[in-house]
């Protein structure tokens, strides 16, 4: 079974699909990770076939996040959101072309909610289609302004393809055949009124037990008590040096050793005291089993990895659904109240770190929850559902894609020209 797995976004959005791809490959299938070009190294590291989809949009993603952090009201302005989404709107046609090309000869397409091209590929080709939800979606629609912006992102292209518009693409764009929620039922119980084709399978987390840390990290972990880990992932900050100062001072005031991950903001890139160590990308499945507490932004993947590790959490939400995840951590008894990034201070973070280590309740609760999550095997359950769908629906081919080499070459040339045009557009914007 040839399976195309795709999503759009940061590492936390893509890693669950890598975990699922590894599971599929282990059981004899042919998974292909179809994502932004920057994820090719991740795919190759895990021995996966890779297909690039669209341009790299990390700068655009960072810009959207920073704009929403600086002015949360923009999320309630349709015009403001549409303006923020403009770089994405320009890239969606190429994403569709690339993803459709990757799906030639595929047996099933597996996609995250925020990949705007996936539902279009299914509607055009009738390829069996699975949506995997990796975020705390709630109703899934966001604010009316956000819904309007997403409609503006996908519906013009759908109209050009003679496909009906989607009123709320983040809901209406889900698979009509199979939707898998890759969250734990112990963290977010399934809705009692969920449709029959919706299933909660548990977290799809990427295990890397054979990871070998560099000598400096290994020495830091070995020379003292388990440190706290501070990681803000793909969040960016206007003054990363000042934020680093706050994090270091809070760790020192609480009397804890600390690891600070650089992340997209480049935190910790200065001289640090011997009780603090900065590090780059390290698998959370490996790292979190060696720390005493995690301070993080409330991303769905990071929160899930901390839940699974069975350790207390201090959530510092920045934007999006991170505030909801902060509430979930507190509701599940695995941490105290979240500290929004705009309210973060040395005093508040130091107090939260002391509470995470001195209050036995959250530590015991987190440990019990971690044991439950480690027994769920979300990737295995997800694989079984995907296999069952393909058996039931059968194989579908793209009636308009063709198999001729000349057409493939023509399509590839068109994608390369569009990719080049997008690069030129971004270069002109930088120059101006």
C-alpha cells in the first residue's frame, strides 16, 4: 500500500505524520512524506521517501505568529487575517500541483487539517482520504474572521477547478471517509456525538530511543540532578536575548538546573552560567524522559510529548490553541495556571518552577497519566484504521493525471516555473 502523508506547518505539525510513516513502513507499506522542502532531511533520517510540496514558508509562518502575538485582535479581523495569509494564498496552487503529483499511483492520502491542498486532491481524484487531527480542535472553525480568511485561501482555487466552495474549510475540508484524532482519550475524551467515521487513536509520537546526544549535553545531564527543559519550538520573539535573560534568571532563582532549546527564536545563544545549557534540536521523546519538568509554549505535539513522559508542565502560551492546551494541562492536574508570554516574568516563572518540583500532586498525577498514554500505541491504531479504509474503499486512480512520461515532465516543468516565480515575488518584497 502506497501512502502519501502530508501536513503544513511547523515541526510539531509534521512529526506525527513521520511517526505514522515509520509505523507503516515497519509493516511493509510504502509511505511517502509529502511536505515543505525543509523536511526532506527529517524524512531521509528515518529512511522515508520524500516528495516536496510547495515552497518553504517558515518566514511567512513566523510573520503570522508574531503579528497575532503583537496584536491578538487581528484574529477577529477578516481583512487583517487575509493580509497575513497572502504568502500562503500565493503558494496554494503550487502546493496542489505538488501534492497531486505525489499522489500518482498512491493508494491513500493521509493529511493534517491545515494542509489546504489535501481535500482538493481528494475531490479531484477520488483517492481514499484520511484526515489526522493533531491539535485540540474544539469546533475546529476558529473565529468568524479566521474562517473567512481560510475561505479566501482555498475557495478561489476550488472555484477555478470547478469544485464547490467550502463554508468552513477547517471542518468541511475533513475527510468524509475517515477522521483520526491523534490525541489521547485520557487527555481529550471523544465527543459523544462524533460521526461514525471519526475515531480517537491516541498520540502519534515519534520515538527515537537510539538517539545519541552530543558530548556536552551528555555531560551536563550526567553531572547533576535532572534539569528543567525550556522549549518554545517554532515561536519567535522580538527580543530573544531579553527572553533568554528572563529564563536564565528564573531558573537560578528557583534553584533548578535548566536546558534551553534554541528553537526558531534562537534562545540561549549567549554566555550561560554552568547551571544552564543551551541545545538545538533533540527528540522530545528522548529528552523529556531525562528532565524533571517542561516549560513550553503549549504546542499540541510538545504538550503530548510531556504528557506521555509523565512529568509536570509549565505552559507559556503565545497564540493559536496554545491557551487551550494550557487549560487542559491544569485541568488534568499536571501543572498550574498557564503564564501567557506577555505576562512572563522572572518572579512568575520561578514560582511556577518551584511549585512544579515541590507540589507532589501534579508530579504524581502526571506520572499516572504518562503510564496510561504509553499503553495507547496511537500509531498502531491509526495504521489499522487506514488499512481497513483501503480494504473497504478499494484503490482509486486519478482519471485526469495520466501516466505518460511527457505529461509528467510537463507538470514538473510547470511546478518549477511556479516555484521560481514565488521565490522572485518574495525577493521583490524583501527588496522593497
